[in-house]
C-alpha cells in the first residue's frame, strides 16, 4: 500500500470508489487537482485508489472538498487527513463529513461547527409556476456581482477566484436574483449538485425562485445539496419542494473557528 500525493492519471484508478458511492464527485476532484495538486492525496493498493482527499485553499483556511474511503479500509481516512496536517501544519481546516466518521476527526483535534444534512430530491412532481417573468428574474444577469457580495457576507472572507473560476464547470448552471445566487453542476449522468447557494438575510421569496429555477432546468436528474440542519426556514423550503433528508453530516474545523452565517447558507 502507498499513501501520498495523488498521481497523474488517477481517473483510471478510481473504479472501486465510484462503484461504492454513486455521488462520488470525480469532476470536482479533477478540477481541484488541476488547481491545487499540492492539496490532493490518495491511498493506493494494487494500483487502485482505495481512499482520496482533496482541498481548496481560501483566504485563511483549507476546505476539504473531497474525502472518500472504501469502508473496509477504515484507518485510511485518518491517515489521509493526518498526511494533510503534516504537510500543512499551520493551516486552518474546514471539512464536511458524515456523522459516523466525525469521531475519527475529533480524535485528530477537529471540532464541530454545525450539523448539516444532505437533501436529495425525491423525484416527485412538484406543481409550481415558472413563468417567463420568473425565468428572467433568476437568469443570472448580475450573477458575478451578486455572488461576490452575498458570499462575502456569508463566509466573512473573499472567495472571488473560487466563485469566478475554481467552482465553475463546463456544465454549470448559474442562477441569481438581486438577493442571492445558486450554482449547480453535473456530477454524473444521474446527479446534479447544488453548490454553493447563498442568500441575503431573509430573502426567502428569492430563495424559492432560485430553487424553482434549478428544478425547472435540471429536474430530469436527481438534485442534491448540503444544508445547515438547524435553520428552520432553509429546511422547510427544501422539504416543501419534495427534497428528503438523505444523510446527516457535520461541518468541522481545526484550529481557528470560522465565522459562517448559517442563515444565509442554503447549500455549502
């Protein structure tokens, strides 16, 4: 077994991980590797990847955006995170992790910031009106400007390069109103991921318009996103459009506690 930096040509070594998890975000991993290869690590066994980790760097922290391990190699999760910490010992780190894996990170010094849930659209039809007028309102005409403003308010830091380039894919759908933005992209043939989705304070009507927009344009595939569990208005909005809670997660941090306004964060 080898544990170290992710190697070129890794796409051909991921079959077991992709088969294990239909939500495995290969496109995000590829994009992260192209921008920040120094933050990408993997565990190899018999030329196959059995665990992988990648991270983005922001103003004052690393965000682990992909972390996936084949279940029978449970210790690999801890070893991959430990490898990141050894290589970048002074970095603040943020990660969203399944509840059952959170204890392993607590053992490495991580603390819980907030509970999250993964919402998966049920596929049930939802009757709603999406007129030409609504389509124009969410068309994303001022997407970049709105995204910069509300994103900074939610995360209390500038993520301009991420919003403009790093989180954008060839199949991205950018929706926005004057009070928030919603970005979604194709994970694979079956799934669409909402990430990120940020709103101004109490912009509930605009949030609903954006959710209608992504359902209207992307509704032929399964849509999912990760939302804060304890913000009632956000939970109610998802559930009113037939999204169901699929799994529980924890947003965890190491070193400096982040300052994220969860009320504005509809999908991380």
